[in-house]
C-alpha cells in the first residue's frame, strides 16, 4: 500500500545531500535503520521507486530523510535523487511499507560507504537516546572527498562515539587512504566483542565481509545491507 508524504522542509547537508522533513502519517510504524521505497508523486515518476532510509526516530512526529543526489548519468541511478533534491515544501512523494535488514544488535563498529551511512544515523540516535552515550561504538565512514562526508560535525558531537573518517579521492587530505582495509579494521574491531554493521555498495559489502572474517569476526556478528 502506497502512502503519500507531504514535504514540510528541505535543507542542504553537503554540496549534494539534502535533509528532507515530511509530515508523518499517524499509523506509520518503523524501526531505526529501516528504509522505504519512494517515488515522486508526479506524472511520469510514480513508478520510479528508489530506497531511502528514515533518519528520524519512530517516536517523532515527522519523517526525515538524508538523501544524496546523483547526476542522471551516474551508473545505476535514474536522476530521481537529483529531482528529489529540487523539491519544495508542499510537494509530495509516495512510499511503500518499511523494510530493511539492519537494526541495533548491540554495540560495535559501524562501517559505511557514502550514502550507506543513512541507516546508521537513526540507529546511533536511538542508541544515544536510550543509553545517553555511545561509548563502545565506532563509526568508520568512507567517502571520496571530505566535502562528501555527511553530518561530520554531528557525529563528532555524539557523546561516546568514536568517528573514523576515510577519504579515497583526495591524496592531500589527512584522512586519505585507498580504502577501508584489514589494517584499519584491525585497529578498531575486537572479534568476539563487537557487532560489525556494514552498509554501502555491493562490492564494498563483499570486501568488508571478507576482511572482517579474515580478522576473526564470527559470521553471526556481521550485519550487512546493500545501499548504493
């Protein structure tokens, strides 16, 4: 069943990412980390669905999303995200029922690539609201450039959270390295103690899962979700 959400506000987060706030239907229930398939409520776009993760919490009165825009020429993207970034208050979208495999399964290391950070925003906010601290949790977040890092300041301000930022496309950046690798994971993951959450493109999931296994993380402690 499709539901209509009406946009209340839209604000830039980075050069190509926006924070969207919608009116929330009273009976709309979800868990932190879940996503919906969304389509623009306009002619020619209602059948063009794309998954987006709620970044607000289930008890809040609004539904919020952080959405990265891609050019229409980007591989695997249709230009819908760029059009969403141009929405105005009063515009509407259609969403399906919530879904998603990533949910809070204990403290540990959250490993994200690009827009794969979005399921972790709500999960970390919910953990912080419940415990008052994120002590024992690390965020390893990879992007192409420093300008691409979503909510960088917000993660630094989360009490107890240890953020580790990686950029792959800026050799002059102090955060630069080729990618998240076994050496970096070994510095931050304690096998047998940490739940390891991984969200990002399919190739990243394969690499991170293989590397986590190599350093001794049990299969049951690896939670993954594909998110281009």
